[in-house]
């Protein structure tokens, strides 16, 4: 293991030296790639240095206990050995997790899509609740979000809403939200006071750059139309809304949020790239999904991942069997505990399966 840790340190030193070279800085693709590697390696190398120092302390304490006759010095060495051995045990576990290969997409920004599912108007209202939940969570993280496409529900909420999120390691946190979210409550539209079950689906995609996936302009069909609001009322009379179709795959993306057709085109292209990338992502994830019960990396659109039960004030994540009786806090954006527990479960699975 020591050889592996030293090899990581050597690579970090090599990357540190390379990213300041003028020829690297002038090559944007290479610079971004190396800069990402530098950021990924830095926390690991910090732990490795702590670990190697502990091993040195343990060796020195052992040496004193074997060769020194001074009782006071031996007692100090015994205390140092005990303390360092205890810290080493903790660092052993932390380093094992850090050495698990990172999902290369974790550091990316994200595109989030929320769609009303079964449940009629109540499903749209719930999709709106989920959007507000995420907005409050994003605000707490100081992440920025930008609307891409919105289709409002007839009684509030959204039939569909698409937005991008920018920040530090956004996809690595939000990817756990992909799947079907189910709500059990008395709907605003229900006069009899009966509990209904409705659902909304959430899809989180890594935002990809043009060097992550190449799209040929000839493969993209572009259509423009007038932006519209609820009930089909015209919002403007210019053809600023953009719909893009990737002909080879049939993948479609659209944006009508901006008044400028150019800005809408750029946003729609961002979503199109992410949706095409998702196809490849799913192929990759299917290879490992069968091994892991959490399946957090697949973001399967049809998987029921979470239930929000209002009458009992509970939220249950079905992937890991976690139930929290803090629905009000969670629906108001405090989803950190859920994400943290899913991360722990995923790391445990990854350690188990190598």
C-alpha cells in the first residue's frame, strides 16, 4: 500500500509542476483536465502525508521502547505509540475510501429535470414543491441555478421544469436525487379530505462541455417558435423559443426562458449535450448497477426512490431503507442528511465490490 501512496504523491507533484507550464495553460483542454486531476488528488495527498507522518511516529516510538532505558522517555513513547496507532486506524479507513476511483462526472455542474407523474394536478403541485426544495438546498450551498424550460401546471406547480446548477461538485451531490419521488397527502384539490398518492420524476444529468461530447451541426435539427405561458397565451410575438432535435438519436431539447433566440439556443444545446451523454452514462452504469443495492449512480427514471408522507411527517429513502421524521425540514431544503447517508451506503458498496 505504501508504494501506491507514494506513487500518488509523485503523480500529484508531477501534475502540480505541469499545470504552471505556459504550453499547458495555452491548451485549454489539457489545462482543464490536469487542473481537475490536481483538485481530485490534493485532498488524497493531504491525508497521505498525515498517514506517512503517523507511520514515522510509530516507528520512532517503537525504536525508543526497544532501545531506551529511561522510564520517563519510554512512557512518553508509549503514549505517542498509542495515540498514533489510534489515529492510524481512522486514517486507514479514510484513505481506503479516498482511493476508490472517483466518478469522473462528480465535479461537473448539473442539469436537473423535474416532471409531474401520476396524480394529475396534485403531481404538478408536488413537482413545484420539489423544485422549491431544491432551490432552498442550492441557496444553502451558495450554488447558482438558471431556468432552461418551464411548463406550468393548471392548478400550480409544474408539468415540467428544467434548470442548470453551477457550483463546486454539483453533480456529485445532486445525482442521488434521480428517480421517482412519491408523495402521500391530502391534495389541495381534494374536497373529501382523503389521502392521495402522487409522483414526480427527477432526472439529474452531468452538464457536459463541447470537449466531453462532440455534436455535428449537420445532425441537429433546429426549430423556432413563440414562447408561451400557461393556457397557451402568447408571451411574445417573436420566434425566440428554440427546439433542437439530435437526428441520429431522436433526443430533443428546448428552451424558451430567454427573450433572445441566441441565448435560448445556447441553453437548449447544453441540455441536448447532457441528454445524449446520459445515454452513454446509463450504458456504463448498467455494468455495475447489479452489484450495488443503492443504484444511486444509475438514476433510473422508473425507480421509486423516495416517499414523502405528510400525515406521518416522514420521508423514506427506499434505496437504503432510511426513514427520517423531519419532513418539514427536508421539504424546506434540508436534504443533506439524506445525501450523506446515500454517500456512505455507496462507499460501503464500492469497498465491498472493489
